[in-house]
């Protein structure tokens, strides 16, 4: 290709997500191995001893179908497990039980906000969602004397692992980030995975190629592995798109290969040329029965689907008049969306509820590392606080202080207002006295003269002076009226 050709990126992501089942995929060991001593959550089955028989975890099948339905996939009537054979020390049996030609689902899609226009969405195809088992964990060590060796922890072996294969429909690293965020939000909404990338419960391999803009045929793809955060995926893709462009511009060819992301250096390095499916000698797992997925079961699972993040985001925009960004934030987790809706149900206006949550509540949650569902400031408290402000019993100025106290103590806002003496002064006689005092003060005479000379902004200064006298507790609307009465009369 000539230097300066305009290229388009083509990206398809493969995501592995660990399922939140109680037990492992084919044995009775606990699937919650985090924090356990290495090699203690194991049994002959997940250790891959000869002669043992696997048993299918039906909850894992259920969760995979639930995910597939959330991703708009078709669920076939028959599915089966296959052996994927390869040799690597983390694979206890020498084969992984996975799914090859009859996966649990196919042909779905997921919607991401359109990067050109946040009010629109773009569909990214989902090729398939299938179920397999996780492998053991290898830790590569270099000792002080320079020897290198690997430590193995089998606890992870046999944990149910769902693979979500995406179509090559993504066109930029930003879209890849949006896809991952959306997928993670969906898995969390339906409760099938923690989808936590740092803990290894959500892992992404990124396939990327480039082609001259306008060309239909795909270019040769590179599979990038080893990214440990969403940011790393985005950076690795940017690096790789740039690298491929330079290779083509300088007259070279892209070879299909697997490359590893090296976080510290911010580069991808060649690992191996890509294996073909026939290298794995896939064949049906003889120790497991094929699965018949009755329509009743599938429909029963479908009926458990909650409203998903993207439809919820659009509904929030429509019903509550929120901006695309505010609606995104408020639907980022199901718990936060529920919190918002409950605040409204308790009598707060939607706009006020959104403002308080987006500004103050999220800041307090973040600063204290609290999850919204654990917050001592309940939706009822927040609604009560908003009602106090609306009815003039609490000033907008004092409200954040009350909110923070409720957040810290869990006491109702009414009680905090009383305790701190923050009730807004709306008593006319009381306010009149303060207004008179302010108007008599020598330092305010210039502002009074300015106002009488037609300078409207001078009134703001005087309102401020009254607010200061009352330590922010005066009802600003009433103060305004009283001042005008005195000065205009
Ligand atoms: P493989 O045979 O290497 O497993 P697949 O066709 O099964 O390749 O696709 C694996 C992943 O690679 C999918 O997520 C798919 O979207 C993506 N992919 C396939 N072809 C390309 C391409 N030319 N450029 C970028 N990604 C691609
Ligand atoms: Zn086991
Ligand atoms: Mg493939």
C-alpha cells in the first residue's frame, strides 16, 4: 500500500467471564476460590485425575442461556460439550471441556452508544456465547538468584467460564471500550458474573486488522492477549492499529499471529503464529450427555431478564428528560438506577433527584468507598431532604451539609436539621428584623445607593449580607421580597 492510504480498523473481541455459581462446572468444589490457600479448593475431578467423571452444573448452563438471551441470541434445541485438546501445564487433563459446533447460543447482538451521536446506538453482532471450564493458574517467578520457575494453583481449574465471541463489527478502540463497558454492565445487571477484570473474572482477547477505507474484504488479523484492564485493551488496540498501518505503508504484509500486550512498555510483541481449529482435535466429550434445551426452560429463563442498561438509559432520557450522559451514569449499575427510581417514588422530582445523586451522593459514595446499596443515606432520606428544600424548610445552601450528615449517621434529614439548628428561617417578623439591621449597617450604604440608582445586581449583595447574618438559614426568596419592599417603597 502507498503511504498515506486511509485505513479503517476492524475489531472483534472474545471475552471470557467467570460465572457466579456456587460450585465448579463439573465437580462439587466451590467456585469461590478467591482468598483460599493455593491448591485447597480441589478434588480428583478438577485435578484431572484418570477415571473420574464430570457432571454438568445446571446453574452454569442456566446463567449462560440468560446471558445469551440478554445478548439477543438464538438458543438451539440441542447443544453439546467437546474436548479441546492441547498441552499446557495449566490444563490438568490435557484437554479443556468446551463447546465447538453446537454451542448454547448463536447470532445475537449488543448495542453501544454511537460515538458520533450519543442519542443513537450501534449494534455489534455476537457470534456465540458458549460454556467451558477455566484452567489452573500459573504464576511465573524469577528468584533473587535469577532462576525462573512457575508456581501452579489449581483452585481456578474447573470454574465455569462463559466465552462471548463478538463479530468483527467494531471500528475503533473507543468503540471496543464502549462494547466492553456495555457487556460488563449487562453481566452485572443479570447477576451472572462479577465481571471484574482486575480479579480475572472478565478477560478479553482482541482481534484486530486494518483495511483501506471502502474495501469490503477483511485484512489478516492479529489476536492481542494479556490486557488486564479496559484501558489496556484500548491502548493495545491503538498501538496495534498504528503498528499495522506502518507495516503496510512501508510495503510489508501483516502476518496472522498472536501478540502479547506488554503493559510497562506500551507495546505488543509477537508470541506465536495462530493455531487452526484442527490443531485442537476437537471431538464430542464422551463422558457428558448432549443437552436438550426445552423451550419451556428457555422461556422460563427469558422471563427472569430484567430491563437491561441500554433500554433503561433510553427510557430514563425519555421519561425523566435526562441528558444522554446523565442517563448513562444513572444506569451504570442496576443498584444506582433503582436508587434513583426509588427516590422519585418517595416523592422527589426527577430533575432534583438526578442532580443530587449525580453531584453529591456519588461524590460521597466515591470518597468513602461505599456501594450505593450499602449507603446509610436511603432513597427515602434523599427524597425527604429534597422535599424540605422544595417546601422552604431547608435552604439550598444548608442542604449539602445536612445531606453529608445523613450520609454519615443514617439519621433522617428532619432530625439533622433540628439538631444542627439549620431550619430555614421563613418567619416574616424574624426576617424583617435582620433585613432592617442589614439596611442600617454603614458598610451596606453604598450598595443601597447603587440599587436605588438602578443597579439591580446590588440587591444580590444585600441578599448575601442577610444570608450571612443568618448563617445561610434565611429563605432567600423571602429576603429578596422584603428587601425590595423596603428599598422600592
Ligand atoms: P479464529 O478462526 O482465529 O478463531 P474467528 O473467525 O473464529 O477466528 O474469529 C475470532 C474472533 O476474531 C472473533 O471475535 C471475530 O470477530 C474476530 N475476527 C475475525 N476476523 C477478523 C478480522 N479480519 N479482523 C478483526 N477481527 C476479526
Ligand atoms: Zn473439584
Ligand atoms: Mg474461532
